[in-house]
C-alpha cells in the first residue's frame, strides 16, 4: 500500500495493491474524514462490462453514486456515415450485443420509413422478425437473470441461465449462421429465409423451455436469500421513471403497462395474443418477476409466429421486399460450408438475366439511395425503448444515425436507486437495470 | 426548343458528377450530372396525422392547436416552421423559446408529452446560420403520440438552452450531444464529455471531423481507409 497526497485529488489517496488490508484499515480508521470515495469498476466483475461507479461511502451507506461511462465507445454512429445503408446493419448489431436483433430491427424500420416502404415489407419477413425478436428477448432476459444471480453470489442461476441461453443461440446459429452479431434483419426484410428444419428445432425449443423457466422460478421466486437481497431494494417509482426516461421492465415493475408492442405496434404485433406483465413493487424483485413473466409471454408469441411461418398461407413467400432497386442481398443461402451466395442466384445473374446482374452489381458496390429526410423508429427491446433517429441527405450512405439506447438512459437512474442504500445493494441495483455497455457507449 | 425543357430548380447544388472521387478522368459519362439539394421543408395546414389521408385535420393539428393555445395565440412566435414528413410531426423551435415550449408540451393536459426519448445532434455544415441541430423526440403516453422538436444554433454561436429542468433525462443526452457536436447547453449543471476522454480535442460527430483509419492489405491489394474509398453519395 502506498499513500500519497495528490494536489489534484481531494484528501488522501490510497492505492490498494492486495495483501495490505490491515494497513489500509488502519490508515482509514485513523483518518479525520469519515467519507470514503471508492471506485467500483471499470473492471469490477459485477458492473456488467466496463462501467465505472464512483461511490462516496459513509460506513456501509452510499451517500453519493456517480456513473462514468465511455470505456466502450467505438464510434459506431460515425462509422455508419461511411458505409452503405445495408452495411449499417453489421454495425448496429454490435451495439447492444445481447439483443442484436432489436438493434437491427429499429435501424431497418427507420430506413424503411425513410424509403416509404414500411407497408411493402413481405408478411413472411415480418413474422420471422417477430419470431427472432422474441427468441432474442428470451436469451437476453436469461443472461440478465443469470448474471444477476451470480452477482448476488449464487452460481446456479448463472449456469442455468447460460445453459438455456445456449439453446437460443444454437437456434440463431442454425437460422442465420451466427450466434451473435448476425446482421440478419436487413432494410426490406430479412437476409435469408428459415432453413429446412428450423421450424422443428424451434418447436423442440418451445417444448423444453417452459419447464426450464419453471426450474428457474422454483429456484429464485421464493428463495429467502434472494428475496432479502432484492425486495424493497433500488426503489424507483413511476414518477422517477418518467423523469429519468426509464423504459422497459423497470418501468413495468413500477406498475405502468407501457410496452410499444401493445401501445404502438410494429411488425404486426397487434395480431399476436400476449399480455404485458406488470408489478407494482418498484423494486429489484419486481423487475425480476417482470422479466420472468415476459419470457413466458415471448414463448406464447413464438408459438403463434411459428404456426404462421409453417402455415400454408406464408409457405414459400418472399422474405425480402420485391423491389429490385432495394432488395439486396436477398439471394443468399446457408450452404454446407456456411453462409454465402445462393447457387441459384449466381446461375441467374451470370447465365440468364443481364438486368439481374446489373442490379446485383449496382446494389453491392453502390447501394440504394434513400430520399432525404429524417425518421424515428422505435421498438421494445428487452431493456426498454430502443429508437433509431435516421437522417438521410438523399445519398447511398446515412447522413446521421443516432440510437436512443435504453441502457444509456436507464443508467441515469443509478444515483436515484443507489444513494442512501447499502453498498451491497448497489450490485443488485445495477443488475436490475440490466445495462449492456456496448449499447450504452456505442 | 427551350419551352419544352423542364425548369431548372433554384436549389443550391449538392454535388456534381456521379462519384465522390473528384480526381481521375471521367469515364462514366456521368461527370456532368448535377444534383441539387432538396429545399427546406415546411408544411402547410392542415397537418393531418400519422395515418390517414393528407389534407384533413388530424392528430398533428390537435398538437399544434394545443401548443398555439398555451403560447397565447401565435404559434409562429416560437415555432419557426412545422414539418410533416413520413407520418411524423416536427416543430422547429426558436432556441430562445425552447424551455418554455417544452414546459408547455410536458404540462398541458391536452399535450402531455411526459416522456422524452432524449436529445440527438445533427450537423448540417451547408445550412448557414443553423448548422448545428439538437433533435428531441417526445412521446405522450396519455395520448399515445410522438413529436419531434428541433432546435438549431449557428456554428459561430453554438449555444442552446439546457432543457434538463423540464426533462431530467436530458442530462446525459445533452452531455453526449455536447461531446459529439460541440453544442453548448446553457444551464446544464455539469456539461462535460461523456463518451470521449476528458482531454479529447474536437467533436467527432461533426462533418468536418475526419473518420480516420489506415489502409489495410488484403490478399495483396491495398484497401484504403473507409473515408478514402470511392463514395457514390
């Protein structure tokens, strides 16, 4: 341990290097100040990635909590201004890496709104989008609850959650070729139709999953150690949520059934039957219950979407808009060696249609033009409203894309939920907001 | 002959030629292409609504009427122009009146935009006098409506009032817009950088800030950095 006076820092600075707790405690207890400022993060395992909290402590009580972000800023929004509209999906999918499908859908809906083709997206593509979003919602919530359990000291929820999440990721891999960052949703539809056997695999998943969620509930719902750590912790009521712009499960745990899937439906959500679960406890436990119930509702939606995809009406229908000027790259296929150009498409453009070759060439090298203007499209992600503010100047590249990421906004609730509580509850509070730093910093 | 030609629009030229690269000879035949920038939109009454036929009063007119009433009669005092585009309503608000307008939008029972989805910035270097924009997306849970409020500031005087007193959620969003665009929100209690390091120079999302990057070699060919590649914009 070393102590030093730093002109720039307020008070004494202790640098803890391990095996020196006695010295630290001795020095701290002899200090004339009661106030202790500690850094939690940016590499603390409980802060969900590179989140840094600066906590001022009075004993075990947090008197001030300040959040520092920016450690994972990658300039995604700036980079998108130098790529085509379609290439943008490969960037946005990497923002909130636990819910890539939602990022892509919000972005693509924004682009489609600018193009004025929202009504022309094929029905089958919309159903597949819903299917993928709800699968993604389950995997994201599972990860939230899994890490949450581990952060409170329980490893079994972590193992259970990751095991179940693996089932979803396997489905993603089977359908899109990738487990994460799949850039599957594209402006105009989705990149590729469901491969043969996907419906059966999702059907199996639907049989297994309710039991697995029940197992998780059995383990946590009534667990005294768990409820003591979560009930009446990190209280944030409806007024607080509104003022801070907090949406998603945190808002619904404050008793307001505000879910964009119901209130401002998109992708045909108005045609599915599901409930919006709410709790009125405004605490960490309520947010956990909302997430669990949402997974059960998601299963309901998936089974309805699956019926439609495999039904006679949508079988063999296109999954990309039938507009040769926009619909790229629809002609992809998942081959035995991975994802690539469909052999049929290659034969078509190289052998039979010169126009198809020209369209392919123009769209791949240049991309499509989007009429000038701006649009805002929002979807209900597992963490709240993710909105894409998309601006075009009429060119083949976005002029500006801004994402209203729910994690970014929700993190502002840290002082409101942590100050005045115990330091151990900070962990529970952060975990219940479920921030993903990739989305926060972009 | 000339009377048969279509009129040439007055709008300023956005670019000439087909491709972004100006060096090298024009082999495409598109070198003489002139693309003009679209004029600034301003929509006349009635504004209509997010869905339904244009030309009939709708949801958007209710919002405009409500705001006109609480502002005391004249909307154009505070709102420079109203744009209805792609089913979305935008108020371009004068920066001096921004806080007042947002306060009314939040508190008036007929408007009641309780939820703000934050502030986003846009930089239009070609729009002299209004280069920097702060774009605020509002949502009314009571009436289930959305509204966009846009406020502009010139590059030479990049100041707009902070709206944190109305929507506390704007705290980080205003810091982000300051960080990326250099737009200063007067009255913000701690307008510091949020994503970039504290000692960073410049504001990266501005159009005059380069993307950066280095050329990379791929299978023997050199691929230029993304902002050096041919663009078709």
